[in-house]
């Protein structure tokens, strides 16, 4: 792993120097999200919790974000339980909370939500003083249970940024450090856990989006740059032909994906997704690509620094989530349906055992 990390660090640092002649004949793929028209999706989540013993309850995350790249529209539901729209009370994560009496046979809830999304891309050539209230920025600098900002996290962040002084320079170096040192590990369950202190202490920086983007967020926070994870779901295939950057709309039960944002003084909240760079490098082809200069990786490496594609919905930016009515502990994040019964919490990473399905359909503009 050390050899691989050294290789990737060198490759990321040399991203501008094309030194792999064997790739010269391979055409570079296009990946260039640009803000344009809105896309409208209807998202349907159906939960039929299995093996419920005694009273049970379910929490289904709802889109909680209304921004210049997402509009969270109406939500409806049907259930044979008692359902209420609620939120965690601190982090702003909205959800549908459903409780089922022990006498209810075959408990179920179906949630239908409409959202509008569009691509994001910052115009680096047009800086403008950005404003954000101090409380929001302070919240995006705080340590959380899984994303501390002291000790090895801060030490790593300081080494990554080196002599960088501006927020933009720090973020650029942290993005490159994460791309160069972390890697996609397909064997990790779900989206990962996001325990960045353990990742750094063990030196095992392999993971999935909730690990790699949490690492990026934690390093940014540790050097004073507000950052946050955005937890959500891929809704449709990528318009740019990347298999790993999209999903099958008819079956989204494994399509959860978190992204990241940083706040830059000259641009406001800016999109980032180093985890998807790692995913393309590891899984887009049968070969593990180990250079950001590769024609398949280079456009994604560039495009996901400041942008992302609008085939995805964001649920929330919440950490350390308290589920209303839960008898168990907080969640590190809320991106999957959650259920509990008398025996404890169901495994959200096993949808076929838990029994939930998620699907989306897009309404084409007329």
C-alpha cells in the first residue's frame, strides 16, 4: 500500500505533465457538467421491514435541500403504520418516521418524492465575494464523532497543504492529496462508515464515498476551510457515458452516494467529489487505473473539482443524526432507510434482508 500511495501522490502532483506515451492514442473521454436546465425526477422508496418482532419503526430520508442546484418538491406517502414528517432537530435532516403496532401484519410504507436537479460547475475565472452566515460556517468547521479535526487529522491536513495560505490553495492541495493517497475499495460494505481517524491511524485509506469524501471534508475543516458532506442518491445514468458515475433508475437500492462541498470566500459553496475520481480509477474498467493523467480519468479529475453531474439528489448534510423516537444511538449520517424493532436496528446495507426498494423516473421536458 505504501508503494501505491507514493505512486499516486506523484501522479497527482504531476497532473499537468503527460508522461505516459502508451496512452497517447487513447482519446480522452468528455466529462464537463455545466449548469443548464432543470431535470425533474420522481423518487419512490418502499419499505417492508422483514423479521419485525414486536413494535417496529422506520425512518426514510427525504430530500432536505433547496439550493441553486436542487429543488426539493412535494412528498407523499402511504402506509399501514402511523407516519409523520419530522427532522432530527439539530442537523436539519428531514425524514418520514413511521411506527407500526405489533398487531400490524406485513408492515409497509411507500414514499414518493419529486425533486429537480441540475449540473454544477464553478466559474473559476469569475470570483465574487461570497456571503454565508457565521453560524452555518461554524457548523461546517466543527468536529463530529467520525470526523475529528485534531490529532492525526490536523497533522495530516497541515502536511497536505504545506505552505498554502489561501482557502482555494488549501483545498486544491487537499483534493490532490486525497486523490493521490486514498483509493476505492470495492469490498467495503455500503458506502463505508467515514471513520477518518481510524483510516489515518491504520494507514488504510481504502474505502468508498462516505470514507473518502469524509476524509476530504475533515482535512479541510482541520485547516479552517468550512466543508460538509452531502448525502444522497444517484438517480440516472451519467450523460457522459461513465458507467460508475450513474445508476439504473429502476433499481436504486445500492445507488447511495455522498458528495462534498467547501466554502471558498471568492466563490461560495463549491462542489467536490474526490471519491468519484477514485471510483472511476478503480472500477470504470477491468484495469485499476493508477494515474489521473489517464484519458478516462483526467476529465473526471478536473470536472469533479468544482462541479458534479445533476443525475443525483442530495438528502442532507447531517452528521451525528438523532432519529426521533429511536431507542438506540446516533447515526454517523442518514443516507439509507433505517428500521428498528425489539431486537435492535436492521442492517441498512442489506436491502434484500431489510426489504426496501428505491426507484426513480424522470419527467422529460416537453
